[in-house]
C-alpha cells in the first residue's frame, strides 16, 4: 500500500478577474467583463492511496480540496484497475 499527501498555501496576487476590451470595428464601444473573484489566500490539500490486491488488480483513491475564507472546494475519485 502506498499513501501520498500534499499540503500547499495558495496566494492570488490579482483576485479581481476583470478584463477591459473594445471592438475595433466599432469605435468607442469599450466594455468590461467581470469574472468571479477568487480568494486571496487558500489552503490546498491533496491526499491519495494505492493498494495492490494482487499482481493483476489494484485499488486507488484520491481526495483534493481547496479551503479559503468564504469558499470550499472538494473533489474525489476512486478506481479499480484490472489487467490481464
């Protein structure tokens, strides 16, 4: 059985995701597109394991999360790998 883990700190230097644009064919048609704000600081946690059942089969799973002041993100996956 093998286990892995990673802990990281994320810092976004520009959390405001605005884009200023204009249309070349229409003078004076400037506009701004505002996207979702990202967190300035967040913790990222990745963990997983792999378990060999025998020479042909193995189980694995992983869990990823990103934790910030007002937002939380969680994801996970699992697999059964069989070869013959």
